[in-house]
């Protein structure tokens, strides 16, 4: 129907009233009036139709019906484009920007924001200019061009200088941008400034938002006490003033805070409260999907895998309905973690990669880095390309957290990189990343993280020894895979040659080999890089340490000597000089016959030596089998030498030159003994007690051809007559 002039005036007034309500934030009243206006079946044209389409576009944006909103904006711009109504044209262009930005189409979104800025500049509309700069800042924020985004916000702040509330709002936005770029000091400075303005102006939305943002900042910086105080302050204000949305976010942040403190029961309580409140306020909103996703992470940590999967899937489904790419991505990450806990690596990998892909589109580099860590923890099904992809992603995460100056997640990233290199038999790289991880965990005061790194460091050494002792050790052929004759040929090599080979192959700075026998002190049989005086002290220290250790019969690998100062101080009074060391027992038939010690020192420039690789440990353990035989041979040779020495002593005591006599008759007797000493005849010596019969018998034995045999004396008085006859003449 056509409208009378009076009706047009009335319609114009009603449209302006609805427009004013929208601008003042009274959306519910504005929507109610707009619905009543539509029910009256007015059919405006021209200017009024353009204004009505603007209001309908506003409603569509509020309802997240972005595609219809874009169409309405374009139609309204055609109707108003030829007019001088720059104020309404600017608003339409801003609504058009919101529609495109919500759909992720940033190129037309940027064009609409720039057109809006031009429209508002024509009429010098300060608020419109601020809104347009804010829109441009958000476009570049979504593109992850945070410096340019911050520049646009700062432009907006210049226009808002005379409006404290607007300035507080923009300064808070700037703080959140710096939070994402990892410029934590700048972020805190701006958020605190915004909080001061909001407090002075009693601007409640700013107060609540700034407390929440500061709480999240402190959470990221792991200043947990300050984080809790800020979030509790925000939640208290939200509850007092009925701001349900901020109250829900407060419970989410408290849940995340408890999660980071590993108080998972408290985290579950907070997040269940957030879920309950979100179900009442907005069950189909991002608040609900975020709360579910965080709750799923907690359920997984508590060991409830099925419940974690159920809740994470609900979060994912809702995020899909809302087209919230960021929440979709993070829900995929949680689902990947659940599959990983079940040992289902293929599904875990698929979901993790999907989350990473989406977060690249969103541009949230912090969450991208976290998702890469989840992917990096998944065992790879094959080597080669897949492993290279994992390494490339982990290095990207390392770069992200370094740029964000996030020491905590950098520590976690280095820990995952250490595990990656350990799986690929690169213990040198693994150890370097573990040391970095340990230093970073300690710098942020994370004791649990430091303990985890230390445990893995011990496992690294333990696993290297286990593999070296297993049949997979290619160098175990020394003791396992050769025949007796072949082994005889191998062990004919001199001990010095064997020891020199070991020193050369393992590129050690100091080494020594000792033998030991029950009830005897250790004796050095080979050494390198240690002088005699120091070796004497070292042997005593080494013997004391070995006696005190329950694992004296097992190889001992110390990849980081800082964690074992007692062992690092065996060869030196300066344990800090030692980079890594290896102690090997020499086993023969299960018995320890000696030990080998090997170490590498820190360089003159302070550079740490490369730790022993798996192949080097394998070689040393394999060679230790052969060294055990050499040590045993050494002990046998020493026993023979002792035997010869004792016999020589006996000869000295018992040979003729040592029989001192001046008796002519005894000297004649010795001459007769010399005549018969070399014969095989039996000799009978008689005489009174104390005349030297035993001495003479020994002299005959040690002068005869049987001198290398044992001399056995028998007490005849102790034998019965029948047995004596058998012993002497049997």
C-alpha cells in the first residue's frame, strides 16, 4: 500500500527511534519495535526503505545470519548511495564489514571498513571514525598482522582522547593485541591503564573486561596468585551486576588456572559451573563450546577417556554449528589427545593435523603452537617424510613460543623435541633440548616439569644401556657370535692396542681400566689422559663409589654430569669440568673382574662435549666383553708371576748355596746329593730329629728336574703302619 505523507513522517520517526536504540546498545527493545513495525505491513520506499533494510541487516548480524545481512546491506547501499546520508552509509559499510569478517572473507571486509572510514571522515563523525579504525584493526588482527592491527587501534585512540570511556575500551583492545604478540610488558601496561580509566569513570564493562584480560595475562605468565585475584575480581563484579556472560568467562578462566596448577578436581568444579551457567544463558553459544572443550581436557587428565571424548565431541559439534573455527580447531586438539591416550595414533594424528590447519586460517599462533605440541607427542607410523613433517612442525612451534617469549611452553616444546630426537637415536640433540627444557621449567618455577625432564634424562641413559646390552647391539659379536678359535684370534691382540682402539673410536678425553678381585684393591692396567698421582687418588675414589652402588655390575651412562656430581668428581676435584661419562663393568661368567671409565670434558670455551651416542655406547659395551677376557688374562699372568716369584724365593731358601755348613761329613753328603738329584730313583734319608732331613729333601727336590712340580711333605708319624707302607711303597 502507498503511504501518506503523515505515515511517512511517522515511519521515519519510528525507524530513527529503532536506529537510536541499536546504537545505544538497547538491542532487545530495538528488535521488539522492529518486529512490531513489520507486523503492521508497511511498504516504505526510497530513503525509508534503505533505513529499514539497514535495521534488518543489524538484526541479521545480531542473529549471526551473516549472508542475509550482507545482501540487505548491499540493497540498502544501492538505495542510499546517491544521498548525502554519509552517517547511515558508514553504518551500512560497517555492518557489511561485520558480515564478511564473520564469514572469514577478509578482502571485502577490509574494503567495507575502508569505505566506512571514508564516509565518516566526510562528515567528521568522531565515533564513526573510531569504529572504522577498530574494524580495520580487527581485519589485520584476523590476518595475524598484529603490528598493523595495533597501529590502527592507536589511530582510534587519538580520536578518542576526549572520551575516557572510549579510550579505556580501545586501550584494552590494544593490550589484548600485545598479549597475543607475546609483548607481555606492553600488554600489561595497556590493560592496567585501561583499568585505571575504567575505575575512575566507573565504566563497569571496562572494569570487568580488563580484570578478565589481566587474569588471562597473569595466567599466561604463570603468576597464578595475581591471575586468581584478577579473575575473582571480575567474577565478583559480574555477579553483582548480573553480567552472566562475564561470570561464565570467569569460571572458565578459574578452571584453566586450576588446570595449569594441576588441581584437576577444582578445575572440573569451576568448568562444570561454567557449563551450567552457559546452558541457562546461551546453550548454543561459543561460551558453551569453550566450557565443554576445557572440561574435556580436565576429564582426560583425570583418566576418564570416554567422558572426555563425549564432551569434546559435543564441543566440536556446537563449534561447527556456530562456525567458530578457533573452537573447532581446539576441539580437534582435545580429541587427538584422547585418541593418543588410547594408543590410536592414526586417528590422533588426523585430528591434530585438522586442528593445526584450521588454526593457521584463524591466525591464533599461541593455540597453533599448543596444537603442534599435541601432534609432536604422537608416535609416527613410519620414518622418512612423516618424521620430517613432525620435526618441521616442532621447530615452527619452537619459533612461535620464542617469539611470544613464553618460557613455559618453550620448555614443553623442547621436551617434545628431545623425545623426537631420542626416538631417532640422536641422543646428543635430545640431551641439548632436555637441558634447555630443564632450564626453562626452572626459570618459571615449574617443579613438576623439571622433575619430568629429570626422569626422562634418567630414562634416556637407562634405555641407551638396555639397548646396548640387548641382542640388537651389533657390536656384541665379541662375546656372542664367534667360535672359540675365532675368539682366540681376537683376544690375542695386546691390551694396550684394545684400549687405544676404544679411546680413539669414542673420542674420549680421559679413560682408565682397572682389575679387581675379591679381597684385593683395584689395580690400574691401562690409562689415558690421567697422570700417575691423580690415578692413585682416582682409584681410591672409584673403589669407594663402586662399593656403595647397588648397580656395580651394570654399565652406567651419565649424559649430564651436573645431575651426578659424585661420579663426575671421580677423576677430578672439579665435577663441572666433566660433560658426560660412561662406566662399564668387565664381566666374566657373571663375575666382575674389572671396570672401564670413560669421559668427555667441557671445552676451554665452555662448550659442552657431545654426549655418547647410542652407537658409541653399543661399541663400548661390546668391546667390554673382550676387555673382560683381557683383564682376566692379566690377572692370570699376574698369578703366574707371583707363583714364579714364590718359587724363586723357595729356591733361594732351599737351594744348596743357602745351606750353610762347615761340617766336612755334611759337605760330602751334599756332593752325593748332587749326583743323585737328577735321577728318578727313590731316596731315603735317615737321621736323628733336628739334623736337617726336611731341608735336605727340599734341596734334592729343587735341584732336580721336578723343581716346577709341587713339593708335598707327609707326617709319617700320623699314619698307621699299613697305610704308611702303602704311601711309601704302594
